[in-house]
């Protein structure tokens, strides 16, 4: 007996639906296309945002947060998100508060700006809450002078056994005079006491140093040129001519660099002035502008390309022109300045701080006895070098401040 339905529609319903191969291929391609599109949009920074029953596809930015030392916690708008060194994606464009914290270190905070489809790169230099003071010399040091590349420091040694002019190479692995590497460049003689000098200057190529020796009160100062490679010494009466020659070489170097960059014409004279202070990377310089009773300290950044979130012209800090001015030098990373504040010459006291070129994160690292307002950074930035004395008496020595 045939029980099949007589109605044609019922017959069609009982048939098995077959999909042709080309339809399967089309569906597969559509799925791949949709997945690829979603992945591309995600990588490009797009995120789905729901607000009041509406769904928007919003493009976002990223932050790459690094710290020295590594392993710090990263907070964005007071929310703990990750640890350094890592990238944070899906951040809405605009300004945000970034905090980087590590136990035992001073918190680092900064208002940053996030841009669509770009990565804002931040490196925080963390300073230990308990900085360490260690001796770099122990037989006396006077009038230290750092080489332009921050790789050598010269000073007058008052060591009774070996007085003269000494140069210490600053190894990347650390600073320890007791491990060797110290060179007595020029020793005192019976007739000439080089160790009694009061100034050391470096040539731009660091192959020569110029030392000044006042000898005794009322006498004309003697000036000596020391060729470090040839190990020769010559007396010169034309110190001004030597300094002018060195200054001309530095100016020519700056002008050659500036010809390849875009810089406002009114800033070029400031950039090549001997009052400007160039960073170790030779891409930034510090200059000052007086505005009424204020003296503005600016850092002009000539990096190409300019890092995301960085400004070309930064107002770092402002002082009163009638008040004491800080002694400023560059930190090794070329993104921070070292400030020495206080009347060191009169009071033998001073405060040392690090400040970012944009004026943020001014952190005091030392406040105590100082015998010179010239403070230097080690090449790797782990230590600062100061001249001080921890004992009563006339002997001063070089010490390092371990900031991490």
C-alpha cells in the first residue's frame, strides 16, 4: 500500500534539502571575510561601545608603558591594568592619568594624551625612595669635570702619594674606583703643582683637556693643554684662543645639524649659543627666555620622527629672574634634566632633583652637603656623581648617588 502523500507540497517537505558546492564555498568565504574584517578593526584599535541602547564602533589608541627598572604596576585613570613593559590597547582617545608604581620607588604620574590608531610610548624613570651614597674617590678630589659624552670624569687629585690630574672612565656596568681603571693623567712635579688647579675643560672630541692653575694669589694663571692620546703637556698663554676654537667647532657641528632640520629662525641663534645646553643624544637643547620677571627654561626637541605624545617645544620650569637660578645638566636618557638648587658656594648645602623635559615628575634625590653645584649622570643613568665631604676637614671626594 502506497502511503506517500498525494499533495505535492507535502512531497517537497519530505525531500532532503541539498546545498550546492558553490553555496558552501560562498558561505565559507563570507565567514573568512567577516573574521578578517573584525580582526583588522580590532588591530586598528576599533572597539564596540554600547551607550543607551546604541552600539557604536569607536576607534581607539594604545599606550606602551615601560619603566626603569622593569616590573612596575601600570594604572590608567586609577585602574590597575598591567605591568611594565607592556602595551595597553583599546583606550579611548583623549587625555588620561597614567601612574606607574613599584614598591620601594617614588610613584611616577603623568597626564598623557592618547591618539586614534597610534601608540603613545612612555618610559618612566623610577627613583628609589632610599638612594644610596657611595664613595667614588677616597684620597681627595677637586673641581670635577665631565666629558661631553658622559663617559669620563676628570678632577684634581689631592692624594699625598700621587697628586695631579686624574681621569676616571665611567663603565656601563657600574662605578667603583676601587676596582681599577683610574688613570693619573698628569702628576705634580717639584716645580708645577697641577693638583692646585681650579678648572678643567674638555675639547669637543675629548682628546685634549685644558687645565687652569692659579699658582698663588696675585700671579697670572698658567694654562696647560694635555694631549690625552700622545700623553704630552704644553703651556699656553692663549686660553681664550683655545676655547674660541673649541666653541667654533661645536657651533659648526650644531649649524650643520640644524640645516637638516626644521626650526624657527628666531631659535637658531639660541640653539648655537654657548648658553644653550645640548642633550647627550644631540637632538634636544635647553634654552631660556625672559618674560617680565620670569625666566622660562625650555627644551626644544628635534627628534625625527617626534615620539607620539611629545611636544616640540617644552616649558620645563619657570623661575624668578631676581632669585637664585638652579644649576642644570642633562641626565643620561636625554629626557630628564638634573637640577641643583640652593646656594652651594656659600652654604655648602644643596638639593638635587630629576625633572622630565615636559616639566612633570620632579623628584628630589638628594638634599644635604654639597661642595659643587656640578652634578653628573653616569652613562647608564643608574647613578649621579657629586662632590661632597662626609667628614669634618678640608678634604672633599667624589661620591655616587644610586637612584635605582
